[in-house]
C-alpha cells in the first residue's frame, strides 16, 4: 500500500472502477507527485508533457503538444476515461504574458477533448482566482483576481463550466492553495530560504509574517487531487486544501526548524504587500467528504 505521513491509503470509493487517466503537465512540480499517487492506487496513467524526466516510470509516457489544434486529439491521447489538465506555462510568474496568450488554447484543447468523447474533465485551479479576500473560500465566493495568472484561470473556469453545461460531462475544478514540499522544484518562499541557507547566509529578509494562509504539502495535495478524480459523485469547484489558516511566520519558522536550516528570519525588512489577504483559506467540506470515502489504516 502507498504511504502518506505514516498511513496506508486504501481507496474505497463507492462505485470505484479502474480508470485510464491522462495527466497533462505531468512533468511539472505538482504533476509528478500526482502521477505517482494515481499509480499507487491502481489507476492507469498516461503522463503527457514536453519533458517527462523524473516522472514515474510506471506511467505510460507521451510527449505530445496538446495545443497543436489536432481535431482528433482525444484519439491521439488514447481516449482516456478522465483528463486531469494540469499543464500551464509560467505558473510561478503571475504576471507573465503567457497566461493570456495561452487562454484560448486551453479552452480549445478541452473543447476538442470533450467533442471527441471525453466524459470527465478535471482542471487545476488556484486560490489566485479569488483575489483579495478575507476568510474561508467556498465554491460561491466571488472572484476578483488581481494578477494575469488569476484572471486567466478564472476566465478558463467560467468558460469551461459554460461550455460543458448540460453536455453530460463531469467537470471538476480543483482549486489549490499555498503549496510547499519538494521545495527545490518550486518558486516558493520555502525554496528561496532553502537556497539561501545552502549558500551560507545567516539571515533571510522577511515581512511581518502575520498574514495567514492555507498551506498544503505537495504530497497531501497530490493525494487529494487523486481522490477527487477517481470518483464521480462530487464535482464542480473543489478546494484542495487543509481548511486551516496558519500565519506565514509560524509556517516558515517550523520549516526552518524541521529542516535544521542555519538561518534566521529578519522580520520587517519588507513591508506586507497591500494586495495580500490578511487571512485566507479554503472551505474543506467537499474534499473531506471525498476523502471520507476511503479507509485510512495505520502502517505496520
């Protein structure tokens, strides 16, 4: 059995059947973890990306341009039961021009897949769709994104739900929050602190650290994403999150301690950004219900 934080995960979803899942962006920061989690629970995975180095070798690997415009794309990617669409250019660069340049390509890919016969599409979303907000985010929270990344994701979400309304397609929008873990492969503050410590720096310039966010480890996020797409009863917008706000200072201090880094935070060097929400987290009711349809057994 696969192990997550000392537990064996045994999927027992009602109506569970073996699924063939296409994962786009499989070579990305989150994608590699999701591919392994899906394989661990018995799914057949087609991992699709331009670069698949480091992707679990148990997956069927497909180097393919999903944005080629091929009208037969569904057949080209082996007619999966589910498409988990995680591919996204410049995800860590929130005001990159690529977000708007590729928006119509994402829409066209999803339309061509569903026109070809796909019956279950899950797309990676982000809490950056929301913009400035204080409190718990649920699927009815109004969106007012303030970055090109957030604007593009929100636009894709709205257009996909409208396009597939009443089309008999299961649509899941998997909204992620503040992700950490496997830190050298992302662009988070945890990665920057790790690099600074390895470079021998004794201090790391910091904000007040008072803002509270919903931090989720990339392995836990991969587990949640996998559980979502292996079931069909719960769809729509799903928060992949912990549901628990933690201050940035507390999270970073615990990260430094856990990894035994010889570096200290210099509080107040940078001002808190006016567009950052003082406290924001996901409503976890849906994901808890999905995860409740599995058995968690203690490891031997």
